[in-house]
């Protein structure tokens, strides 16, 4: 099951290997909730969604013009127009049956209005000329020209969204047009446990300031937001560096939560208790440490088919652990996949040296130079707690395990987390 605290990292595994191993032990399906349509954005569907209706529900005009019988326009031209009697005007939302189209007739129609009985095409205004109660048609139309057919957008019985789909704002319009009011979504319940005697909540510093030797608990906010960003609900608990307290609260959290995320106590130091506490719970799987930088201490266990993530107490290292462990495993539990971030290629401004057999995530600043070329400036090669490099920078350069870095002038690919900067 890997090392536990106090014994050191004898051998750390590549993250891809750990992910394959973990997923073999995940047996739990996360919490499913039925929500109103407006609350579904940013959540992952927990069901396939089929349409019970046709959208549009009837044949409707795709343009402003005149609904006609196409046969009445055959041979029409500017010098020999078809002349049709206009029976009336059909706006959107009006009953079409009041203006049936017979031979030699037409109905003026608005975009989106249902096609009146007898009509099978629409002539655009641009191809007509109005003469009192009559319209001259200067160009013929074929059957169903300028008509949005019934079921053209969505056909009755069609699979529209698969389980695991991330709902975007524009998806709500499709769902609403299908008459959907509520949908079932995954809403994993996650317990976030932050450990560390040195940590102080930011609200507690408002009056007395930050005591000497203490650190503001900033990682709590970052991880809570990132978990919510993939549709989770988050409960929060802060604990001291106490092995029994950590063990008891992780065990209790697993009863009513789909996953547990801890920070701190995942390294090999004398007071790092989390690994030992989780190991005492006799999980089905436990791996201590990953071949990544930053974030080597990040670890994961599976207890009763549910994941327990033990992340580093250092902010950037914990974020790396979230990206390579927490996010892909929780998405797998929701039958979902991660959406790709934008990538850009640029010229490295200085050498990046990384250890072999370790996947390294280098924070960078990618910018458009005055010469029109994209440059990539490394911001930090070490310092897993330097969170501001993710604010001053805008991208991540991933160095794979089989490389010892990149040389100055190499063209590299960067994953953008903010828009491209412009050289000042």
C-alpha cells in the first residue's frame, strides 16, 4: 500500500500509474440531486436526456416574407413574376389555420411563425414586390425553401445529452425548448479537512493581526472553489496536528460524504500525521507520494470504495494534487471527462532544469513580444508554497518524466490558465 509517514519515500509512482490503480478500487457513485434548470449550470448530468418533443414543434418560416405554394412560383422571374393574392399577415404566436393558402394565394409571414395550411415554402421579401393586395414573386422557390422543418433542431426520441455532460448556459435553452424543468445532476459531497497547528483563519486576523510564526489558511479557499467548480458541495473542518483526531474525523466523514480531501500531514516529517491516520483505517488502497514536482507528498487512498485525498499543505503543491488526482478521480466517478484548456506554443526565455523520472509543472508567464512572437518565461522552478506565481503568471509548462527540462530558445507548449499577456 505504499509508505506511511516517518519511513520516507522509498519509491514514488508516476501519476498515471496511480490513477489506473485507484480507479480499480473506486466502487462508489456520488450523490445525485434533481435541480431546477437554472441551477444546473456547472453541474454534470447524472442521466441521459432524451427529447419527448420535436423542436421546432411545427414547420415554421426561417425568414420574413410570404408563405406560398411552391408550385405557384415555378418559372417566376423579374420580367415574368408570379402574381399572388395576399390573404393576410401571420406573426409569431398566431394560429396559422386562419389563413389557409390555396392556389394563387400567399400569406405574409414573420420569421418563426408556423407555416399556414397549404403552404410549403416561403419567399423572402427581397425577391418580391408588393402591389396593394397582391405580391409579385420574382424568383421561384422549391418545396420547403426557407422553412425550418419540424424536429430540425431536436427530434422526438433523440438522445440530446449523455450522462456526465457538463451543463453550459446555452444548454439550458435546448433543455427548456424540450419542456424540461428539472434535471438530475451529480453533486458529490466532499469533506475538506485542513490540518496544521500553524494555520490561522483569515477572519481571525481582522482584529489582532497574524501572530508570529503563524500562517493564514489560504489553501482552504482555493480548494473549496476548485471543488465547487466541478459541481461538488463542500463541508469544511480544521483540525490540529493530532493523529487520532484526523483518523476519527476522516472515518466519520466517509459515512456521509462521497470523498474526503485533506491538506497537510502528507509528507514524511516527524509531525505529519495524516498518512498514518488514514493507514490506520485499513483502506483497500493507499499510495504515498507521486513522481511530480511540485507535489511529491500528494497521496491517495480508497476506503469503502470512496477516495481519500491527502494533499500537501503547501498551496501550489496542493493545487497540483487537485489537478492530477482529485479532479480526474471525481470526474471519473461522475462519468465525466475534463474539458481541455487552451494551449499555445512559445519560445522559452531561459533554461528549465527538472529531475528525470518526475513530471514537473512549471509556472510561466506567456506573452506576445513586440516582434509578434510568443515567449514563455519561467517564474518558479521550486517553491511549492509560492501561490502568487499563479497570479503573476498565466500558464503551466508540463515537463514529462522522460525529459530533464528544456533549453533556452526551445519551442514549448503551455497550458493557459489566463489570457496571453502582451509585452509592455
